[in-house]
C-alpha cells in the first residue's frame, strides 16, 4: 500500500510516501523528487526520525545535484507505525528492504543507501544480507554494540532485565522515555557487526564517516569498520560531533563526492544509465 501527497509549489517535488513493511506496518517517508531515475535512500538513527539533521540536509544536497532522495522513518519511530524497540537491527534492515523493493517496483534505480548512527548499522546489515546495492554510506555507526548500553540502562542492566523482563529508561525528570525489553536487548547483543562487515561483497563500495568529537559513538569504532569491510573508505571529520552540527556542508560534500564517484565512474557511459544498468544486471544474476 502506498499513499502520496505532493507539494508542487517547489521546483523539486516533495512527496509524502507510505510503504507497508513485511509486518504490515506503514512506513512514512518524504520523497525529494527531481525526476531522475536514480534514487538514494537515507536512514535515521536511534530514537530519531527522517526530519532530523543530517537526514534533511543530505536529501537537500542530493536535490541540488538532480538526484532524487527518500528519507523515511523506521517502524516505531517518527510518523511510522509500530512500537519502538531498543535493538531491532534486523527489523530495520527489513524495513529498508521493503522501501527498496517499492522503488524498484516503480522502476527507480537505488544507487546508494545512506545511514546515520543506528541507521549506519542498518545499511551495513542490509548490504551484508542482500548484495544488491553498489554504494553504502555509514555515518557515525556503532561497531561495538555491547558498548554504550551501561550508559543508557545502568551498570546492573543485565540483573534488572533478568528480574523484570524489561527496563524503563527515564529522563532527568523521571518520565519514562522508552522501554527496553529483554528480547530487544538480546537482539542488539546478538547482532554480530564483524561478521556482517566481512559478509559485504567486495563489489560494494562502502564509506564510513566519523567525527573526532562524536559524543555518543567513539571514533575508534570507525577504525574497526575499516578493518573488516572488504571495499572500504574511511573519512574522519575533525571537530565533528555526532550530528555534524557545525559541519553539515562538509558532511554533504563528502557523501556526495563518494556517491557520484560510484554513479559516474565510467565516463564513456551516459550518466543517466551507467550505474542503473550495472545494478540491474547484478540483480538479474542473483534471481
């Protein structure tokens, strides 16, 4: 099921698109329609949404280059249906699968998948499972999924979750922000990032971008991705925090250069067809 609402007042058409995932939940996204067949898909991070930076700014940057972009909310986040889950890494990769299948059904060519923070893990997991995307961008993704749990759930999180089956995470005012179930915690702990990285096909070009002042995910995690992803480029951004608050233009430039270098790397083939024809052949060979 798909619903679209367009705003035709701008040169680039912004459409609200609703796509049903494999669990019957409605995923809501915004399509930045430039008229190009080529499309990039942008994925948000933990407890975030399609409307946060850098998702909006990245989509706008692709607009300016004449490349369509789609930013959407994973199930349980933003406008999408479903309940928020702490882990859900595989489910989010499945959501991305539903989005990609929808646009391929619309005869679009998905030339890149881009993920910020937890979305970075989602795009890498997707690439490791399906091998049908040539260009992947991981922005500030977390390599060590066991790290960072104590900071959110407390040092005794394992004991608490064994006793109660869940942990309620509260803000400074004592209000419950979200619930972490034992199942969702185990999903996170059972997600093997190293195996996923090593499973990405060498023909898939992967870029990891990480800021030196990231306050949530240490820059060392980016170094780990660089060790295990077969066809990998690492870009460290000096002074950047987790959301690249003061480096939005630099982030967009790095992402754009990488995607365009994949899209137009064969200068003897028309830019509108080269990458899409290669992806179509790759998909056909796997059927």
